[in-house]
C-alpha cells in the first residue's frame, strides 16, 4: 500500500511538473449576435487532470475587437471586467466538482458591429511554456438593412443596394469564415442576387467613420 501511495503521489507530481494538469474538449466557440443582444455571453469548459486544486493563469489577446466593446471574463474564481489586450490574471481550477468548470466571456457591444476574436492563453504560471489557447469568435451584426435605410445610408430596391449620398461608401461581403467575396472601395449600387444562395453572409458598409455589419441570406 505504501508503494501504491507513493506511485499516486509521484504520478500527480509528474503531471504537475510537465504542465499537464488541465485540458479542453473544445478550444473555440462562435457567438453570432446582433448589436441589440448586448451583453453577449458564452463559455468554454475547462477540465482538471489532477486530484487537487491548481492555480492557473489566463492572458488575453484581441484580434479585431473594437474599442467600443467592453470585455469581461468570469473564471469562476474572479469576475474581471474591462479587460484590455494583453491583460492577465490567476484563477483556481478546482478538483472534485460535480460539473465542468467554465470560463465565461462577456462582451458589452455598445451598438458597435464587428467581426473579431478574443483569445486566452491558459497555463500554469510556474511552467508557462506548457499552455493551451481558447478562442471566443464574435460575429456581431447591425439589426438589419431597414435601419440603414431609415438612417439615410442606403436605398434598397428588391435585392439591389444603392448608396443614398455622395459620400464615399465602401461595401464588402465575407462568409462566416472571414473569406472575402466582394470588396468595393466606393460603390454606387450592388446587386445582392449575385451572391451565393442559401448561405449566410456578412455585408459591411462603411461611410466615413461609421461601419455597419449586416447578415444576408437569400
């Protein structure tokens, strides 16, 4: 029994030594929202691989996240608000829980549409070379074309979008993976019937400093 006990302790020590104390079953998730669905929340589950509580650290990295958004993270040790690119904090990964521990992101959108991602490196601060990365990918669109029509940005007739002013207006279409389909620096009219059918696409219309993101499918 003493030998068995030593073996168990040694196994836990070895696991900790090499940084293999946690894992994720899913490394990314996509939040597809409109600007009126704020704050946006979702989570990724983290699992412990050892039988004792452990201290881990997260470090945030932003990709195309607008300044207007306010990002938070509930690691179920601390609720951290107003996270900036490069911020980090320690948290406890608990053992023996009857449910999976969650890393819960929040984004207050402040009426700003965008496509972007928040990445978190997760690692043992004593062995930072052993780490894993998770991604929260955001696709946040404006409510719809009607709002742009009412704001005098565009005119929509059937499937044709026309700009409503003489101001330089760009139009870009991407699919949900971010692949660019259309890129017009200054457009006067665009026929949406030319877009692939039965596929959710994102139309970005930019006029000066104002940028609008709309979901489209026909």
